[in-house]
DNA sequence: TTTACTATTGCAAATCATTCGCAATTGTGA
DNA sequence: TCACAATTGCGAATGATTTGCAATAGTAAA
């Protein structure tokens, strides 16, 4: 927590309520959270600000993003990992990243985002 | 082409103009196309119908989907592959899929979707 | 071929996620 | 404490995707 807040400050960003609160939620959750999920947990912060904070975190490489059902899901970048999401109920778990980057012809600065989907055993009757 | 059309018919789906035209475009393109991309190439078909056709193709497992800039990109499922997309200009290339599925704890019917992003050498000055 | 029936389409309106403009507020360093 | 720029909240705009419904077009049987 302090780590990342220091990091923000050193780069010239202010330490604001929205930034601290969103960060707090990401720290206490290892699941993939949508903007709406995050916003529900802090109605003191406007949804537009949640978007702005997450966009900043993305620029700074603090979060990784996955897509599911036409919305972005956010999770702090700790050890490289992805998520497996139940397509019936939305339940998600972390999955360590095993992807090894090749040398891509003519592309620089390559990143990847992966989402696994399936049916959790709860939803499997 | 005939292959897939037969397949549709055998499952009880009608062989309609929108379905044939969208399929035609997907067959002639190995890049990842958005609904808007596809729609531009066939203004004789309403955009809502393009969405419906692609949703059907998705259900039937005919296409794989990636996300980029808040929109879905579609490509026919031929050999398993993904795309690497230039985040500056949108140019994309195919990349063979090398991902090996593990055994996921409690999940069945696991699928994955991956998108690579980077900067193409054209955009690299 | 023609008919009859239903799936599918086009169109316009509705949804839903995400972004934006702008005036009011807040964090920071002096 | 002050001054000023960065950031927020709010409401409106945007853009992708979905939906309701009446009109249309495949299909299979007559
Ligand atoms: Mn996680
Ligand atoms: Mn392709
Ligand atoms: Zn489930
Ligand atoms: Zn490029």
C-alpha cells in the first residue's frame, strides 16, 4: 500500500481519496473486478473518477485488464497471473501466467492479456 | 464456405443473405475484424443483423473473439491462433496459438482468449 | 410451383459501459 | 496560511451492443 502510494507521489501524482480507496479495494481482492464492482464498494467516489483512477493505474502498469461480457475487469499486477471466470455465475480464480513471449516479427513493446472461461463446479449442478 | 453453410443448415438454421455475407467476409480476412469493420463491407446488411449473425457464430464455436479498445474483434476459428495488434494504428497479424491448457481445479469446458498488443515497426518511426 | 409457417431481418428505440466538459474542490509545496 | 495546478463530481455525450416488433424471406410440404 505505502509502496504504491509513494510510487505515485514520486511521479508527481497527488495522493487523493479516490486513488487511495480504489487501491485499497484492489489490494484486498485477488479476483477480477469490474468498474461497477469497485464503485459499489465505494459510493463516496464518483464512477467517472473510478474510471479515471483505473486508467491512470493502467498507464502506470499497476493493473492488468481482462475482458468479460463486454466489460473490463481489473486486478493489481502482483505476480503475473490471469483469471479463470465462470461464464454462468461470474465466479473467478487466479491462474499463474505461464506464457512465454516469442520474438514478434515487427512488433515492439509486446504485452499480452488472456482470459480463461469455463463452468465452475458449483454451476455444474 | 460450403462446409460451414451445410453445417448451419444441418443444425436447422436458414441460409440467409446476412449469414452468407458475413461468413464470406470472415473467410477472406485473417485479421481481427470489428462489427463496424464487417458492417462497412456490407451495407446491404443491417448492423443489428451483423451482431446477430456473429453472436450465432460465436455460440456455434465458428469464431474466436478478442477485445481491443472496448470492442470485440472477430476471426474465423481455423487453426488455433491469436492476433498481435498495433496499439497505435490497429494493424494486426496472426500469431499461432502455443498455449497448453492445464487441468483447472474445478472448471469444466475451459476456453481461452488472448490478445497481444505492441507497436508495429511502421509506427516505430 | 404455389402455399403456409416460422425463423430471421430491418429499423428505431433502449441499454450499458466508458469518456468528456467544466466549474468546484482538494492536495501540495512555498 | 496562501496560491495554483491537478483532480474530482456531476451531468451530458459517445459508442458499442441489445431488444421489440412488424415486415420479409427461407424452407418444407402440398
Ligand atoms: Mn488477480
Ligand atoms: Mn485471424
Ligand atoms: Zn459458476
Ligand atoms: Zn502501427
